[in-house]
């Protein structure tokens, strides 16, 4: 398959950090409904959409394919110059996208992940290993949790907010028309286009800023369609399936001149705290030490546990102990056990004297 060279185009999407969790990624050759040749792009399945990058190291995606318009997925058995390559046809509501995977195993995995995200069920019609099926099950659980988590609050709480459908672009700000102009004026390096609630409270609006001998602001109305999706309300209305596609369409129509407004709030690098001086009562700001915290001391033994003396073992039988000792006369243990105590020796001598006296009297 002829692969068209990837042109270094301007950034058309948000950063990887702003995307939903990535379930699977790798290089694919992709040709959309309006493209004449395929392009080799790094493809990431994040949430319920596919994001395409020029290469694996890029931080901004160049194309986005929302799987909300998924119709079917089937194998393409036509031959390719690369005999190991395996083709797919991804049919969406707005046309067919032809995808080429490096090999058959990669194609089966892509089909498994796509079906799992779209249907929220592990497909049973694919030839996959037990470990791969377990990965798909985990993806289904994560995607279900992600969708449940985003359902209650579709937009940031604000009196200006309106119900939003689908994922909210990172350039959405719950501000008024004037506040949007001030934001874009103060932070020109963060982008020049943001999405905000409309003035009527029933629609959305896109505010843009460009520099032409001073700031030039433009405001575009974005309305929801009854059958789903959105429309950029200009002279020739532009239908879009999602808010992300609204932003992508404006970027594409202006050849990348308009860029989403992404204000990166600064974070502290050290921990600080306020304390009072014991002598003069003056309050000062202190920086906590960055060295690792000391280990907590060992806990003392618990108090109040009653002391229980160990039971005394019965005195050993001297006869048993003596029998267990070898009968050698030179054994020191035998001499220690059988040697009489001083009191017993005195009694034995007295008993001998009495016996000798009795024998003498009998004679």
C-alpha cells in the first residue's frame, strides 16, 4: 500500500495529558473517507475515541475519530504489498475508514479493543489468548467506570453552564463573553480560542482572538441538534458530532491559525506554612524542609496487662533421672546425681552407729 508522507502540520488537538485513559496504541496505516492515500500514524485508543499522532513521541494529536458514530468493523481481504499486513474497514455514520495493521495478531487485538470500548463487552468471536481476553475485560470495566464518573456532571458548576453531551474539550471555560476576551488577551501564549456558554443560556459559543494592529475578537454560536451533535451556526452551517469536532473543525478551517486555549495553572514546588513568633507575635511565612521525614518512634508496650506466672513443672523423679544417665562410674553426671548431700551423710553415719551398738548388745 502506498503511504503518503506525513506533513509536519500545526498542532490540531490537545495534549496527551488531557486525553481519556489510553487502552491500546501502536502504528497503523489510516485512510479516511476523503483521503486519497494512506498515512502511517501512531494511533491511540483513549476512552471512546481514537487519536492519531505523527509519531509516538508527539504530545499533540493531529486527528481524532469519535467512535460514537460506530456502525461496523470488518476484515478487508484485499492484498497488500506487505504480505504480513492485515487490513480493516471501520465503518462510521459519516463514511468508511480503512486501517492497516502490521500483522494478523495486531489486527485481532485492535478489533478486540475497539469492540470492547464500543459495546462495553468482551467480544466472543475473536481468536485471542486468555491473557488478552483478561486485558479486554479490564478495559471494559475501566470504560464503564469512566462513563459513570462523567455522567453526573457534564460541565463545571456555573450559572452560565448549559447541559453538554459527550466529553468536554479542555478549552471550555464557564465564563461570559467579556471574561473570555479578557482571558485570551491576558494569556496569548496559551491559545486564542475557547469554548464557553452562550449568552442565552441555551447554546454554546466559541470566542477567538487574533492580532491585527490590536486584538480582534470573534464570537461563533454553537447549537445542539435534536438528533444529536452540534452545529457551528455560520452562513454555511457546519455539523459536528461532538464538541471536540467543533474545535477541530475551526482549527482545520483556519489552517491551524486558531488554537485551543489551554491555561496551565502553576503549582507550588515547596510546602509553605504561616506561624506566629512567640516573642513578638509577628506572623511569618515559612518553607517546610524538603528532607525526608524521620521515622516514627516505636510504640511502647501496652500497659495494664496482668502478669501471669508460668506454671511450674513438677520435680523430676530422681530414679528416672538416674536411670537415664549412663551407668559408667567415670560419668560426671552420675557422680553428681548419686553423691549424697551433707545432711543425708550425717544421718547415715548415725544409723550405722546404732546398728553396730545393737549388734554388740545381741552378742
